[in-house]
């Protein structure tokens, strides 16, 4: 009986030792992998967000911010919107304003509303991507390099083309005047992706436009509206321009009361 009891005690002892060793081993392994997971998570978050900045312009105020360059005399701010005009009787050109000039990768978004056409030939509201101005060229014609992402209301198409006129992408869409659309483009290296109202409409590989400014454009329109412009990227500074939530709400409330 005593011998059997000794066996039980020894067996219990070995079980307890085994349990302790396994507990220590598992705690070290879990701690090791948990630490690796934490390090990886911090690295990913740091590399993707720590150096990314965002610039926003909601166009609240009475005048266009001075950092916008280009055809400033064709753009103004009215009732919390940026208004663009390209409306000569003949020979209308793409008119645009832009920010910075050395950015490479970024995401740009803007709400666009083509309200009133001019000749209804090339009626467009657009984003300008990776624009590089040529020396001596006034940016009211198609001088310089860059990609235009446009709502071509006259032809019922969403188009992507170079400032030189070379067409890169064209998608038939039932576009309407006096309706807001959100244009959104992601540019990363030589990859371009284009979205309309959150839905991807196309993508392409481009090796000609590797960096450049970003902006908005209008062509053959008496009135095109822009709002909620933003650009986010690793080289973009954190800037909030012309924005005041209370002021924006006051403008919107004033519009509602005026109806």
C-alpha cells in the first residue's frame, strides 16, 4: 500500500513539474511572439501614418488661399464653394489652379459640380494630378506635363488624359449638370487608380508623370463648383485652410433659408 502511494506521489510530482515547465515555456513563447506582433504593428503604423500629412481646403471665406497658383483669376469662393469659369465664346482652354510641385505619391479627393455649360463641347470639372509646369508657359493652355481626371458632362464620360491631349482612360457614365460627384484618385509610384463616388472606374500604369503638383480644373463652363478638397501623402504637410465648422454650418443654413 505504501509502495503504491509512493508511485502516486512520484507521478503527481512529475505531472506538476511538467505542468510548470510547459507553463514557463508557453509564457516565454507567447511573450516572444506577442512582442514581435507588437513591434510589427508599431512598425506598420509608423511607416504608413506617422509621416503622412493631409491638406484640406473647404473653401470657407471670401478669397482663395494664396498657396493656390495658376489661373487664379478664373476661380473664386462663393457661399462656401470654389467657383471655376472657362467661358470665352470661342477657343476655351482648360483653366486650373494647383498646389505645390514636388509631391510624388498621394491621394486626392474633391467634390465637383458642373452647374452651367458654355458651348457644351468640352464641358468639364476635373482634378489635376502630378502637374509640372514648363518654364515660360502660362498655365492657361495645355503647357507642361500632368494628368487630368475629368467629368466630361457634354459627352457623358469620365476621362483621364494628359495635358498634351493623349487619352489614357474613358468610361461612359450618365453624368448630369447641377449634380455633385466625388472624384478620388490614388497615385503610388507609376500606378494610378481613379474613383467616382467611391467606386473604382479604372486604373493605369504611367511612367511619364512621376511627380508634380495637384489641383482642380474647369473647361468650357460658365460655372463649375468644387468643395471638400483634400490631398494626403507622405510629403504633404498637415494644413487646414479656410475651414471653420461653425462657419460652414452657418453658410449651409443660410442657403437653406434662402430657398
